[in-house]
């Protein structure tokens, strides 16, 4: 069960990077499509990932997760995918809450 939850979380993170890339492409073509997800991935790798060198703890880690998933949802909404944005936000936040309450 834990493997399924963690795989779902990983998929949500990858989908977020794809959303950031699509939005970045619309803003700045190739530079935006590469740069925006790269910046988000570096921020996540430095502060939010399980092996992060400066890993945030407690409420700060939760704020970072909610912020990144909320921004990805908003960008998906701004791309014109209202229902997908809402569905993505509910799934991503639900998985994050499940991980936190299960202490995974």
C-alpha cells in the first residue's frame, strides 16, 4: 500500500513539472519550457525531497508542498483546463495529506 501511495505522489510531482513546462513554453518557448520546470525541480530537490540537503520540516514542508501543487493547479487552470486543475489539486493534496497522516 505504501508503494502505491508513494508512486502516486511521484506521478503528481512529475505531472506538476509537465504543467510547469507547458506553461513555460507558452510564455517563453524553449527557454521557458526548460527553465521553469528546472527551477521548480531545483527548489524541490533542495528543500522538499526526502534526501534534500536543506529539507524543510513540519509545517514549512507542508506549506512548500501545498504551494507547489497549488501553483501547478493554477497554471493548469490558466491554460484553460478548469476541471483537470481541480481534479489534480484534489488528488495531489489528498495524497500529501495521506502521507503526512500515515507518517510515511
